C-alpha cells in the first residue's frame, strides 16, 4: 500500500533500551523482557479479577450485557424484543465461555440455580414459554452453573483478554520511548484502580479501550512500513473499535487524520512541495475507498452477517417536526431489512439517548444532560494522586525533548475524543472515558525516557504509592476515591461508587453482626422495584428489601445504597435526611448502615422530615409524595419473601 515517500525514508535513531528511541521503525524483539512483562501482568490481573468478582455479587448491568451477548451469539438478537444502543460484538465476545459450557438462554431452567421461592411465571403455551425463556431478563439464573460462577468465568475471561493488550502496550511503549518507560506504564496499568475495577464486570468499557490501543498500534505499523497484511490489520482494527461501542464510530475519522498527517503534513514539514504531492491524490483516494469497503465488510462479518430491521432493536424516535424530510422519507427506511441492521439500531439508540440525556449527578447537583466539565471534575476524584504527579512530569518533559512523531498515534485519538467527552449528555461514570484515559496513561510514560536516577525514583514512588493506596480498598476498586473525603458519594455517584455490586458483602456483614431480632431493611440500587432475583439469592430472609415506592422504615437497621441517600434516580427524595448523619458502618466502601433506633429519641420511632422537592432542568415534575405513615410491619423480625 502507498504512503508518503518521506515516511519511509526518514532517518531514525536506532532503538536502545533505556534511552529515548524517537519513532523507531523496527519493533524491539519479543525477548525476555516482553515475556517477563506478560507473565507479571497475567499473575497480577487474572487472580485479582477473580478476587474482585468472587467478593461481589455482580453489577446492575451484568444481566443486560450477558443477555444481549447470549442472544447475539445464538442468533436471537435480531428477532427484536430488546433495544440496543451499543453494537453487540463486545457482549457476544464476553459470553463465549458460557456458550462453550452450554449456558445458553434456550436451555431449560435448573431449579438448583434459581433463587429459592422465586415465582415461575412462564406461560403455559409452549411457543410463548420458549420465547419467555429465551428473552428472560434475569439470564444469569437457571443455568447448570451457579450465577456467581458464571460471573467469575466472565471476569477471568475478560482478564485473559486484557493480558495481551497490556503486553502490547509494553511492547509499543518500549519501541517509542525505551525500556524504562515500558516498565513504568506497565506498573501504572497494574496498580490503576479504575482499570482493575472495570475488567471483571460484564460490560464493554474496558474492551472498547483495548480496541483503540490495537487500532493505534496497527495504524503506526502500517504507516511506518506499509504492506498488504498491515493494511488488512488496520481495517480490521478500525472495524473492531467501531463494533465494541458506539463511540468507536470515531475510529474511521481518526484513521483518516493519521493518513492526512502521514501522507501530506509530514512530507510538507520535511520540505516536499504540494505540487509534488498532488499527483498522489488519486492513488490515496483509491486507498481510502478500499479501506472503507474493507471496514464495512469487517463490520458486517463481526455482526455475524446480520440482516435485520433496525426499528425492532432501537428506541422509538421522537421528531420535533413530523413533516420534516428525515421523518417523512428516511424514517420509513428503518422498517426495511438492512445488512448490519443491528449496528444501525445501535447508532440510532445512542443518538436518542444522547438527545434525551441522562440523569447526571455532580457535586450535589442534579441535571438531565450533565455538565461539560463533568469528566474533568470526576477525574480529580478517581485518578490516583501519584498518577497526577506522573502526568505533570510528563508535561514538563516536553521541554526536555520534543514530541515524537510516533506519539501522534496516541495523541490524535485522545484529542479527537475530548470534544465528544465534554459535550456528552451521558454523565454517568468514569468508565465512559477509560479509552482516552488509557491513551493518556501511555503518553505519560514519556517522562521516564532518558530520565535520571532521581527523577526515576520520584516516578516510581508516585506509582507505588498509588498502588498501595488503591490496595487499601481490597476488592472494592470500583468505589475508589483518590484521597479521603467526607461522604464523597454526595459529590460523585452512580457507577463511580455503587454499581449494585455489594449484595454478597451485605450478606456477610449480616452474618457477622447479629441484630437480636430487630428488623433489617435494605435499599438496594436497582432499576426496578425490589425484590429482585439477586436479592433473593444473596440476602434471602435476612433483610426486608425496600421498594422505592414505599415509605422509609422508622426503626431497626437500615442498609442503604449511597445512590438512595444522594437522591439519584429516586423520587421522592425521602432519604435526604441521612446526608446530615454519619453512617454507623460502611459495607464494601459502598453500602451505608444506619441504626435508626440509635438515632431516634428514646422510646420513639425515627422521624423522617419530608424533604423539599428539587427541580431538575429537563426532568418532569415528580408526582405528589404519598404520606409517610408509621411502618407497623417493622415491629416483627424479617421473614422470608
């Protein structure tokens, strides 16, 4: 394949481990350093992911992603009945071990792995019963494997997928900056709590970040020394990034920018005149056209050659003007069968979600659609302090040695990602910026290239200190906050603190803290009203599962999600009074324990003050709150559902 002649003829310094190597044309060998790094990554990441998964009870989105993945792999997703806003490839990839073990959604339910007492609501008509079985929402239950084993298998499998990505980062960073930087970035990847937290869940965030690393590496290898094989790999990596998450739609644009820089901007910087480059326009256009066709082909293959009706798998579309050109002429096309209809549905679903926005929470403020500064502020809570030191030294290192051309393959996608990140109306969790954050981590390792002994000591102390602080959270990396704050969940919330992962820890806490017959109430973060199969499975009759629509308890022990206390997603905001109180215990760095009898007047029930309503721009006004009445049921011990 064709590239600018100057890209192939630049004079580049030879690679030298431990010293800056600029934009080296040849990769370092897969020698003992590479295999040692790979082994170290595997020995840390795989057991840690298993430990995190076994300590938790799964996450609120696990059922959703596993369900989509099983439907996609078994060929049922395009039949409709489930809306999507991300392509299904990442979900399908995550459930491959389950399919290999026979845990498919159309298998008969196994009573041993269903929650005790959970009602069987399957229809009597066989066809409807099979359909209800295939599309059941709580898909991790009823298989031949226990739900916690299923989640453990997914966590270990995703850890295996992360190991080659981290090894590739070591290899790539060594080629750009040298061996010292490669080891520094590997250490950062191993101790980074946000990455550790998002490997085990059945979600696509870390897989999307991995795909962008692969894309940057493949683009760098192709443009440095183009071959047909590297061209095919670049188009494959572009399609993979697009299919992991809808945000991957930026991938072709990033590749086009790389091509412009390599084919035209770089030669002109080296003295080549535009008149000399103009004759190559036709050939370059043909290359881009061929790349586009291959990307489309790869995408369709990754969708298992899907031909489906987009409207069956996406949100309903609202039009401000039903007489507009789009509504009258383009909207009916969504009722036709299209190759890759699932991807079209995902893009439309994401656009609809972005248009309507999501309930955002930041620094005690609520807003639909969020804030442009949400992720920058969130980073001041979630990025380890030691990593901030590394970032600052990396910025200062620009004075010591200028940016290298190879860094363009890390910097360009990072810069492209920033505007959508700031304009995003989905201000939910730090996981949504893992891809640009990972690229920033790799770029920050430039500070170790050619660093002296004193500077290297500072860098390693910062990274090791961050790792030690993150380790104090045990398995609760998801709830990590970079330094102690009073009730940080009143500043940031959602999956930054609680992703509904703590049911198993709550059960262990209840076993270790007998409550002498007093009632226990659990306010669990879930989209639907409680109880759910997960609460039946892990908690059973050890606590009364609260529903959002019922009045709060007036005595006993209250275990509540920080999301309930912050008022996120829950109307009316009846638990606002807890914000002024100190919890009696915190379970899993997440769930808050309040002894209501301890905080109540002697001999009287705990009194809840009706909270004032808060107006959230863009959100419909809440319904009138039902009167809060004494909870007479709380006088008896918790019983089985």
